[in-house]
C-alpha cells in the first residue's frame, strides 16, 4: 500500500518500511546493495490495513521515529459491505499509530 524510506539505525544507509493489508515489513539496508528483513526484530509487523508510513524525528533525539497510518478495520474473511453513515465522523475510520525507534532498534508499540 505504501513505503517509507529513512536511516532508522543511523548507519548512513536508507532503510525501507512497507505498509500492506496484512503484515508490514521493515528492511534494513546492509550497505552492499542488499536488505535484510528486520520486521520481527523491530516488532513492526502491524497486521492491520496500513496505508502509509513516514519516518521523522518526533522526539528530536537524533533517531528517526516511525509513524504508521492504518485504514478502516478490514479482514478478507469477514468483509462487510463498506458504507459510511452521514452522522459518522471520518476521524473514527482512521487510526494513527506512532512507533518510536531507539538506538538498539527496539520499537515500542503504542498502548491501547
């Protein structure tokens, strides 16, 4: 669905985060033209319908933080007819999750 590029481990190489309908993936650039899948190590495998992501230094600590935007709750096995009621707020359809990075690449999930 989307991609974000940023140097999450401050090694000078651009890393890649991919959003999907299903598990998202984090790939760390090895600096030799290849990437290693670090999704499990970084706990960034959000299985919701993620539409976009962005890296930025939210807390200004010198390490990039990851923001992931998730769409409406959806499952292929249980896909109801999609419609929006006039009284329903658009804000309720979207969820925003900020996942912070640290020097050790241990990412904290938001509490909820």
